[in-house]
C-alpha cells in the first residue's frame, strides 16, 4: 500500500511539473515567440506515443492511471487550451496539425526501427516499444476530435450573454474533453474486447481525477495571463474554428476560380494575337513592276503578298493620274470619275 501511494505521488508530481513547463513555455511567447512552445509540444507528443505503447501505468485500487495520458496527453490538452484562448483558431489549427503529424510519424518510425533491427540482428529491440496499429489510429483520431471539440465547447459555454464564470467555464471544458476522449479512444482501441467496459469505467474515473488535478493550475494561469496588459480572453462564435476553416476553403476556391478565369482570358488573348498578322522589317520590292520577293525568293504581286501576310484586303480603283493615263479623252475622264 505504501509503495502504491509513493508511485501515485511520483506520478502526480511528474504531471504537475510537465503541466507547469507547458504553461510556463507558453507564457514566454511574449519574449521568444511560439517556436519553443511548438518544439515542446512536439516532444511531448512523441513521448506520449512511446510511453502509451510501452503500457506504463500506476494502479491505485480499481483505478489505473496510464502515464502517457495522465501526464503527457493532459499536458498537450492544456497547451492547445491556452493557445486557443489567447492566440485564436488559426494558431490552434497549426498546433493541432503538429500534434497529429507527430502522433502519426512516431509509431511509424518505431515500426521502421524494429524492421531494421530484425534485418540486422536476431535480438529483439527493447528500447523502443512496438506500437499497436489499432491503438495508435484510435489515439490520433480521438486526439484530433478532442482538440477541435475543446474550441467548440469553450465558446458554447460562454453563452449569448457571456455570463458563465471563467472558473466554471474552464472546468467544464476540461472535463468534457476528458470524457469525450475516454469514449472515443476506449471505443476505438478496445471495442469488442472482453474487458472493454472495465477499461471504460476505470478510464472515466482516472480522467476525471486528472481533470480535477489539472484544473486549478489551468485556471490560475488563465487568470494570470488575462490580467496582463493588452492580453484578454476573446469570446468567439461557437464554431469559429470550423468556420475559419470553411472560410479558408472558400478563399482557396475563389482564388482557384479567379486563376481559371485569368487563364481563359490569357488563352483568348493569345488566340487573338495569333490572328493578328503584321508586316515588319525590310520588304524587297521591285523598283519597276513593284513585285515583292518573299522568303523563298519568289516574286509576287504586292496585293497577293500583303493579303497573305496581313488581314488587309484590296478594293481596286484608279487614282487621277492613272485615269488621265488610261482615259485621255475628257469625256472618258468624267465618265470614269463619276
């Protein structure tokens, strides 16, 4: 019993340290930006995946605390929580994408390392646990749904009159996401197994206790940050994180349509330019008969050459000088003039 209590105490201290590191790194964004925060979140995501695959847990009576979810998943949840509250949906989407990508790549890297070790040695690799495909897929899908749900439930709890107290709003959001994760992850990873309901019940209890443990630290941090100058908690539309995704898709669709329209106009312009024929450069012309020499060295009438190399067409007539030349009689001149 004493050994069990010491294990639980170590787990709680470890969890609180990781939580404070995440929140403290976020607090440093004013000085260093979010680059260290992103690096920390990526590292915690990889650790969560490996520790979960290793099956590390602390059993206290009928409740089993998974080290990966109790310490590291909750730390990720707190990180996304404060990012959404203070940085908004756009930065939150980037962070969610980072977590999902690392969660996907980490077990893939572990599988590759095990395959490489099997080719090079007959001794199984002990340092890196071999991941379960079903558990990892359930974890990634549940994580994505939970983090999006966090943003939605946070805004929904504000209500139209924005009268929900920050303390209650923080706790309800945290516990709701914890419970949703229990349902999604446990169902995806263990549905159909004999101990499914036992795992569900134990995970519900452990996640509820973890939420109660992490809540005071999260609430105090939100109060502290919101009291800073030029830092406030903004109330957004309930589906703001999804609506902004839709707006981005609409902008991309509009941009694509505009590109297609411009391509069509450009094609029409090119077609019009190909239909425009112009005469440029020096044109060899006979000083006597006025025939023109083409590129092949052949001589042709000026009318034929111009017609072939441009869109001009000829309408024949006689100038006054030629009328006098070909019609010397005055009557014939008048007749030709009329």
